[in-house]
């Protein structure tokens, strides 16, 4: 069974979010991701960006509103969003 | 398997199967798989009560990844295998997973008869408008004028309207969505599985590797944008002229009625027969 | 025991019921239709299910699906339908799913003559589907045997996890004859080997000393994958040679190691018979009469009736070839099983008596061959 490696965002950054509403913690499993770029292109608040290998990285974790667009549209099930209580 | 995360989709994947999945980067089939799992999870079905029956092609490779009773059958015949399984185990939820060529080209006959019988099977057809696995030959849903490996001068055959055919043949639930509208899709799949009768969900998602490349539709992201911009809801489609409607993908529930389901009808038949024949059935 | 006058096709239906068949899916086709009609009537009485599918491909597919769901399943057809079923016969062989297919042979090729007999599907029954695969094919000689061999077909199919083909011909299928029907409770039924390991340890294609893996039915607590692609012991598709080669060996071995059980032969010969008639199906009836006439005229002749035509009875025919100088093979085709007899016994020993126009090979034709006229 392939064990994924993950890029997690540090929890402390979330506390600096000024806006109200739900927040999410984004986790990317790089070894399941095939780099299609769909999550990066369609994230409504611009949380993600592509790195040099065309894999997504979390650049603005505080902007995630837990809308779950990315994890319902990832063909590889390589990204998940967990709702976070602040 | 990232099992330390109690994320819905991961709860239903086979722990012994190798990932990442076999499809190309950005292929919509993976999105349909996620939608299917979410639908099954919301209904609260036991894994042992679910059977996935698939045909041949890229879409047919879906069931192996999921922790249910899964069978990958022959090209076009998934509904026939599913019919036998459903009759043997009427209390199981039997879901067939087919591509467009599998379901209505070679499988066309079984498609209309399963709908006609209204047997309790939920058919999910992933329509990528091409024969992807074999390298991009045209299928019965390839649009007119599109290029394909066996239509180098452009396709001249009109596409088959899968949903209309299912409705005409007798299906009791018919819906269409796209892989861009993944959340709407999983809602339709949930309704289809809950339905006690033959239900069809068509999930449109063009193949980026063959169809997209041969027809210069851009990257996978461009093609997702295309699905978003080129589709309309059923209600909005009614306000369009027929020419405008033809160019759009119409999304929504097309048909939702109640009719007697086949396995229940046969069960009633058995009761009638056995009631009328109390003599020892072993003796000829 | 009840004595009845019964049609061959009907006897096949009763054999299926006696063997525990609970599912029939088929498409009507002459001369097999009576099997479907009989089972449509009788299966509901025993809680079984009958469905007429839209074509023969769907019929065998539905039977395989029902078998995966735990029901013993049967389909019946004739030449044109048998040709359509080949893909799924291969699928059942590849996925090791028990199912019984009855082919009531008509005169072919193509539409041919639906109400005339032949034995023209012998090679097709063995090799009709693509790829290397083993196959068990049984061939009854009478109405009574149609019942018995149907039961045997189901039992082999469950025991060895393989499709089994029952080859009738239009003569046996449509004739009426006396049959002594046994009490169905006394009929021996073999069930597929069930697994007893916890679901997490279950390997649908592995862990068996007998080369036949225990089979769990869908929906009973064991969730696994079945595919027509080459697969590993868990049923997952594979392209690895170290998984493909063992599968090929095991699946052939499970039949080859059990020839004692599978090869059914009736012998009526002695060490001094220099002429032996090797036959099967309806031709055996003519041969029986010809042998009787020949012996009345003091000719020493023996007879071997093959009830199992595939796997071919190599051991038995080799033994016959050591005794006999001439082996006569009457068939209602242009020489299909004769090819096997020639391969084992040598071409110069074999005399073919053929007829492929819908008429039976007559006792007179066989008698002339026996007496070398």
C-alpha cells in the first residue's frame, strides 16, 4: 500500500485570520497527486499555487474557507480539507 | 492510505490496492469516483450490501479501487451481469459503472432492456465523448465535426442522447451532470441509488488526453472551465432556442417517476405460483 | 423412482432442478427452446428465478452474475447462440465462476437447419473462446443420460469452479424415451467450496491445496474483486509474469489432475477386439445397433462411448489403440473428434464415418465400416 507523504500547514497561522466564517486546514498528499492543476485554478480564495513540479502547495492557508471545492474535485483524492474551529 | 485522516472518501478505498489511480492527470473519472463514494456514505449503506459492476474502458477501471463487492466484466455487458446479480441478491444495491461506448454502443441493447424492465440497478455512465482506453476513436456521443483517431476528417455521425434513450426505454430516474459540478453529481448519484427501479446518471467529462488534445481544447483546467461555461440547468435550457440548446450540456434531473421494480414483480410471481401449487414441486 | 416418457430437453430441465439450479437466463432458439419453457414453468415452484434476456450474450452474462450472487445457473442455446456466448464462456473460465451452458446442436454452419441434428460444435465447445483455457464438455446418449449428465455438469462446475458445457444434439434433445427419475433428495449435489477464513485474509484466487480456491459469494461478508483481466490472488489486475504463469499452470492443473473424476467413458470391449468403435452422442445409438448386428454375424468388435468428450479421454483411447487394429469414429460432422482419436491412436488406424447434412449416421454405414466393405 502506497503511503503518502504530506505537506501540512502549521496550525498557528490560522489565528491571524481577520475575516469571520468557517476556516479549513488543507492537506496535500503529494505522492497521490498527478499535478493536473484543477485545485489551484478553481480555489475561490487563492489558497493554493503550483510549485516547480506542478504540484499544489498551500500558500495562503488563512484564506481557506472550507468550501471543499478542491477535495470534491480532485481526481486523485490527493487533497483534503478539514474544518477548523478557531 | 492516509487513514489517520477520517476523510469520507478514504474510508471506502481498498487498503490493499495500489494508489495513485490509473487515470491520466485531470481525468474526470476520478472525480466521479469521489462523488460515488460520498453518495454511498450519505445513504449509509453497508459495504457488504453494495456491488459495483463495470464494463471495459477507462471508466471500467473504477470499481477495483473501492471496498465493495466489485466485478469488472466484458465490454458492454455490465448491465446483463448486474441483472443476474440483482436477481440473485435483490437486497443488494447494484451499481453499474460504464463509459459512453460501453453503455450505448456495444452495450446499447442491454441498456434499453435493463431500462425497460425497470430492474433496481443504478447505472452511472461517464460520458467522455470518445473511446479513451483504445487511443481516442470516436464514440456514439462524439459531437458532429469533432476529430478523433478514426474520424480524422471530423465525425459525421450524430451523437446519441443517452438520457432521452433511457427515459424512452423505461428508466424511472434520469439525470445528467458534469465532473465540474461534482457536488451536484454526487447528489444525483445518491438519488439514483436510493431509487427503487432503473436509474441513470450521465456524468459528462471530456477526455483530456485524446478528445481534448485532438480537438485543441487546451489543458485540463481549460476543459473544466468549458464544462462550466457550456452547461445549463434544465430550467434555463427550456428558455433557449433548439439550436442554442443543442450546443449546451443540459444538467439536471430529466425524469423521476415510480414504477414497479422487476425483482419485486418476480418475487410476487413466485408467491402466486407457489400459492397455487401446494403439491411437491420436486415431482415432475 | 418414477418412470416417465420424457423429452431429452425436458430431462435436462429436471436434471437442473435436481442439481439445485435456481437461475435460468436464456434466449429462445431451436432446438433448445423446450429447456427454457420447462424451466420458466418449474423454477418459480422451487423458488428459483427465470428470465428471458435480450440476447445470448446477456443470457450467459446474467447467469454468471447470478452465480457470483450464489445461485447455480443454467443457460441453453444452439449453434448461432453458442457462437455468441463464446466471449462469456472465456470470461467464466478466466474468473473461475461456475456456470452450465447447454448447446443443443443443430446442423450448421450459420442458421443451417434448426430442426436437424449434427455434432458440429465439438471443436467449438473446446476452443470457441479465445486464449488457452481448459474446458469440460459432456455429451449424453439418451434421455436418461441427459438428466444424469446435467446433474454431473453442475457438480463439476461447482467442484472445479469452471464453466461446463453440456452438448446435446437435436436428436437427443427432441426425442422421447423412457426415463427412471430418481427421488430428487437422493441426487448427489456438490456445492462450491466455501471459505472459512476471516474476510481480511480471504484470497479469492489463492490458498488452496486442491488448485480450486474457495469461492465466497457476493453480499455475504467477503468483498473482493473479479476481473477478466489477468489477475493476482486478490483478483486485482496484474501484468507480472510471476503472477500470470502460476495462474495458467494452476487453472490447467485443476482439470488435468482430476481426469479420473471428470472423464466419463462407457466401455463394451474385450482384449480380443481388433476393431473398436469410438463414439459419442446420438451417433452412439447407431453404433450400438451396428455393433449388435456385427456381433450377431460373428465379427469381434468393441465399443467405447465417450460421455466426456473434453478433456479428451487420452488414457482410455491409448489403451484401445494398443488392442485394436482399426478404430471407427462415426460422427455427424466431417471429422472433429476423429482428429483427437487420430492424434492419440495414429491416423492409419482410424476410419472415419461421417455425415454432416442433418441426417444421422446410420447403423448400416457403421456396419459397413466395421466389416471393412
